[in-house]
C-alpha cells in the first residue's frame, strides 16, 4: 500500500511537530508538508498535491474555513478539520466550508490515523 500523503496545517509549531511524529509512526502516512496559516495551506496544496489536509480552523492570516473552501473548490483532496472548537456552530461552519471529517484536538492518534486513511 502506498502511504497517504498529508499536509499539516496549524498555527502552533509544536502541534504540527507532534502530529508529524505521531502520524509518521503509523507507517501508512507520509507528512509531506506543514503550513502555519490558511493561505500557506492553499499554496502548499497546489504545489504538493496531498491526498489529505489536516486543517486547524482558527488561524491568523486566513482561517481554516476559508482555506478549506478554496482547497475543496480547486483540488481533489480530503480535508479533515482538527480543532479545539467542539461546538455545533463550528461543526456546521466547517461542513458548509467542505470538510470531509471533523475531529477535536486531543482525539486519540489512532482515530486521527483511521480518519485520514478512511476511503471516501
């Protein structure tokens, strides 16, 4: 099986580093890039062509909602929201933006990996 190519998007460097380590250990995921805001995520999605984007929703410059809208309208990849904002309005706003799945930060790594690997 070919590894799923993932772009990590979060404004906190330590979160990206921890996710990179955890996801890489799964063996089925290759982290191909990291972005600190939504505009960088859109640019990297265009250049790197990931299979999936793990997207924080609240970030400076461009938030994850707008980045998701732009990515989903232009590229054939899965976008998975990973956020601390676990309330219904955030879920609804993310769904409208086009996220394929919604996860809360602190979810078990196994759940994150399964969500990334899940076929649509």
